[in-house]
């Protein structure tokens, strides 16, 4: 506890020095979390985030002149700031370097995941306020999303995606093809692709939550043959209450080099989530930037992990989402 307290004090002082609040010297852990996430967004989307400012005792981010308040992780426009209890907080997690073996899950973690999975199946809970992501990705409607789409080719398949990720996918495509020249596993993966899904306007079943596919910011790589392997937590949950313990060998996965090529370009792979979705890659450059910001707080890896804990980030966590 003493050690944690010291790190907390040090972290607060360091953050206060890095990201000073004009006219105030106090920063609590919620402020640190807010500042860190907005900073990660600013680095990931420098053309979208106009500024990050401390206003009315809270961190805010400005997009196209509209101000968004942290609001305990709900990220709300000014008008809805006081109604934070009505909305689901966004989930930010420290994107893991390694795939976690489910055998390392504790009984408490298993019970928690089971309860969360069941709650999701009953469609309980509240939804995100849609305004922040709509502003960030430049579309709040189906028509707006479709205006931002571009046709591209990934691994030889045509796919519609947000114009923003065309270059990134091009780099992934080149890196994977290059790897396939000397790596049989990667070559077999490319040959085995059945189809690739990108843009798909849809709400997450029973909610008004948008999937990243609704902005064209996610791709699903579907193999021609699954060979009986598991891909999606919810399908597994329908027949196995211990879906979270499904061994990694039984899950369909792209080769590690493919996952790394996507990650290098700002994507998160759904196979690393506790609520796994192994075909799914979504554009989350802010998660990768968040890790860099944490690392810049201290060079020491051990320390940055403590910093992540203190800022309240979970590891390999994404909220349950129907595809
Ligand atoms: Zn998907």
C-alpha cells in the first residue's frame, strides 16, 4: 500500500508537470485517466482533436468546435454533462502485447466474465452516448458514414472501409504479402481466406450502440474453412457456459505476424479480448498511443504497468459486442 501510495503521488506530480492545469494544482486519479485518454486520442487523431482543455473542473476535448467533457468516462457533450448516470462508460484498456492464456484466469475473473456475458445476453445495461465517436469519426448517421467510405482491396478481397484507414490497410496488406514469401503459415492464411467484411451499418443487437463496422473502421477476416474452431465468445457461450476458458488451440486465429502487422498500423485484434472475436480487427490507434503515453511517463516497463493499474485500466478487456 505504501509503495502504491508513493507511485500514485509521483504519478500525479509527473502528470501535473507534463499536462499542467492552468490555475489549479490538484489532479485526482479521474483527472489523470481523462487527461491520459484525451492525450492518446489527440496523438491518434491530430486532425480531429482541436484542443484538450481543463474546463469547469474537468478535462475536455474539442472536436470541430464542439466540447466533450470526460464525465466519468462517458465523454459527453456539454448539454448532457449532468446526465452521466444514463450512459455506459467507454472501455479503455491497456492493449496487451501477448495473448493471454485462459488458464491464467482466476476464479474471480471467470465469475465476473460469466456474469457480464449473461447480462449482455439479456440485453441489460445502458448505452454509450453516441456524440463523441460520431464527432471523432465524422458521421452520426448512416448517410454520413457512407459518404466517408472508400473501396479498397485487402488480401485480394474487395472491401468498403472508412477512408481514414485505407492507407493503414494498404500497409498491412504489403507487410503480410511480404511475410508470406518466406513464411508458409502466413501464405496458407492468405490462401485460406474466404471473405473479408468491412463496412456494415448495424447496431449492436438490442442496443443503440454502434459496432466499429458501422463506421467502416473494422474488418472481419473470414476463413473459407474454420475446421471446427471457435471464433466468437457469444456463439461459444450458447453451448458452453465456460466459453471464456476455451483453450487457445481451439480458437481460430490469424498467424501472429498478421496480427502484428495490423497492430503496427493502429488496429486492435479481437482475439486478445476476454470477449474474444478472433476474426475481428478494429481501428483503435488511441489504445496504442495510450501505451506510449504511459511509457513516456516512465521508461521503466514495470512502472508503466503500475501507472496503468493506478489509472484504472484493465488488461485485455473489451466490452461484449455482438458482431
Ligand atoms: Zn467484426
